[in-house]
C-alpha cells in the first residue's frame, strides 16, 4: 500500500484557545492512530473575529483506512468546536 497525506481542520471553541497546546494534543492522537511519529505540517488559518483554525497535514499508511476516527476524537476535546478531515491524497515519492 501507498502512503497518504491527510488534512485535518480543527476549529477551536474560542479565539482565546491556546492553539499550541491544542496542536500538541491533536498530534498525540495522530501519532497513536498511525502508530508512529509521522511527518506533520501545521498552518494557522484566520477565520473571523480573531478566531483561527488549526490545519494539520500528516502522513499515514493507506492500509490504516479512513482517518475520520481522528477527527471524531478531536471533536470530543472541550476546547474544540469542530474537526474534520478535509482532504486525503496519495503521497508521491
């Protein structure tokens, strides 16, 4: 099987949410799901009224199936309003 790059978009519940702490919690879940410390890239996307979305790209093995369980677990965090996998693509190389 091939490697895939997934994109997870996390919307915090408040503009005051510490995005760095949230990023670390989300990455911990990703590492548990993929069963290794995988490559990640993080972007902060301004939304409105000071609210910023946390966008995390991560590499996973395609044989693990859908990364949707990660988004479902992240949505359970108190400081998260919503989380969704917005993209999954096969990695090249």
